[in-house]
């Protein structure tokens, strides 16, 4: 996507701190950082994890070019020893991440990095940039797809995205979260996201008449003929001309029309009229596509009003997550290690209670109900701590500890997967179709109450008793 080295896509403080670690002999001090987020966009019940593949590709390519080092030297801020170190920089951390397509919740570790401080700190910006962006778009997309109630949703937002990577990677995230495809051709080339599209109004305007425009298109694409019928007037011009072309061009070829698209006007009213007319003319198999500044709420209202729509094209409000365009993931130090490898928990306090962190290197488990496979709760544990799912297990609210529940007949699944070990990628990237199928399956495993678009049930994210005890002890000591 670029001709420059993404290694330097960092906040400047990551470089100044790295130089400082070097000067104070802290560069090799072992630490643990974790990424988590605090709030689900749009007041939703869950978010969708995405962006791991791009994170892996970034880490694999980490290196400082001679131009990078000369740029840093020109700042007159960095010691020669540090700059020489960068010439042979090699990433050596261990990294874990939640699998793409998995529903995620606030406060959970979704990426974990353990290794030398100078390295673990340096990757902060790209971890946040990549995971925040794609998780945001995937989360918004899944809301829109669920509102469509099984009808295909196409991502049409490239021209309104924030930059080229916003368009290309955003289309990837949208596909993972349930879109049928994208208008972005490059996303198909790079990520195998199916490229979809028909015509613009300019095609219709370029011909002497709407009929000639439709006829020309049907001649070129008889097997995938979807006509845009709102350039002039949907009911008086567009639809009659489309039906005429269907009869005069497609039927004699033994072909059937795929659809008509409505991009303006009162879509509920127009779609009902169009459906009735198509059915009366013998084209009940011809689909109706709706577009024009749609989102989950508009789609929900259209369908509640009885709109006869078979699929949706959603653009700017999806690819930018217009209603809430910030995911808000953060990357925090949670532990350091002494010379013997013993972990030293670290906590960040704040007057803002929501910004208090949970210390220690952690694992993350999802508890599922046997039989239904419905997710009961997530439990954040100490690294290496196991959850015994052979008997009874007690979960409790980390803030209101008197709220406790004992569960039986469940099974626990670890959600953090190792993707790098000593700087080497040990993760087999799944195909994007597999990620999409995983997302659909895991969303289905959530209770419907969690999936409400508005006022969803709050999903439980609990701490293990051992982790809670350590956090509570540190809070009391540091307060």
C-alpha cells in the first residue's frame, strides 16, 4: 500500500523512550504490555476483533533503513550507540492475540506482548492503529449485517474512507464481520474479498437515453445484469426501461435479470412499487438492491416498514463508522520481570475509575454452556492459570464482588493465541473465508439479549479470584 517503511510509523515518544531505555540500561529489561479497550462503539453489546493479519505482516517487516537512521540522526537527540543498535534491530518478543472474527469485550487483553522493553514499547502505535481501525469497522459492519436480517450487505464505502488503507483494510474488516463483498477492487486483489458492483449514474447519463444505457449494459453483462433505475425517475422511467431491456435483450438470450438498484428517494415506498411491478411482469426472481447513506437503524426501519429489499449497499456510514468513529483501544504496561524471571505486577491508577488498569500478564477464557454452546461469560486469569470446567465454578463481578454466580455444565476455551515466539511468527494465518465463518459462528453463540442494537444485556467479563486479589492488593497499596 505504500513505498515507505512502516517501521517508522510510531509516536515519536516511542523512539525517545527507546533511546532513554538504552541510555539507562533498560533496553533488555523484560516487560509485558497488553492491549484492551474500554467502551463498545454505538453502545453495542460486543465488538469484533480484526486486524491481526496486518499486525503480523508489520512485525515481520520490522527493520530500520539507512534513511530512517539518518533521519533520526538529524534530530540531534539520539546517542550513537542507540542508532547503531537500530541498524541491526531484530524483534524478539512473544506476542499473543485473540483470533480475528471473535467477539470481544471491554477490559479484556486482546493483544499481549512480552519481551525486551525497548521492543515491546516500540510496536505500540501500529498495534493500536491496526487493531483499533479494523475492529471498529468490523464491529460497525456486524451491527449493519444483523439489522439486514440475512439479506446480503455490500460494502460500498471506498470513496468516503479515510485514505487508501482505510478503504482497503476497512473492506477486509467488513467482509470478516459479515459483508458479502466490497466495491473496492484492491481488497479483492490483496485479500480475496469479493469485488462487487454494477454501474454508476454516469453510465446512464453517457448514453442518449436511459433505455440505450440499460440495453448496452445488458448486452455486455447478461449473466450479472443489475440496473440502476433512479437516474431520472424510478417508476416513470427507470423501471419501465429496465423491464423493456429484460424482455428484449435478456430473455431472448435465455438469461434472467439479477436485479435493479435504487439509490435515492423513499426507498420503502419505491421498493414496494418496484416489487409489485416486477412480479406482475414475470420477474419475481429479480432482486432489489437499496443504497444511499444507510446504516443499521435505517435498514431496521426499512424492513420494519415492509420494504421489499433483497440486499443492501452500505458506504460511508460503514467504512468510517460515522456514528462513533473511534474504537479507543489502549496499550498498557502490566508487568515487569526481575533477573530471575519473577513477575512484578504493574498497575496504573487514575481519578477516572475506568482508566485503572488490571495488573499482571494474563490469559483470557470464554465459558460456554454445554448443549447450547452459548457464551456465559469471559474470565480474565493470571497467565498460566487454568479454569477447571469439570465441576462447579464461581464467577463474580469484579466491581461489585457480592454479585456471584456458580455455574455447572460448561466448558472453557482459551482465546489468546500465540502468534510470535522469540520474534518468529508461529501462527498459521487462516484464509479470510475461514475468519468470516468463525465470526458468524461466534456471534451466533452469543445470547440474543447481548445482540440487541440498543440497550443490550451487559455480557459478563470477570476476573479470576487470584487476579482480583492481586489487583485489590495493589489498589490498597498505591492508593
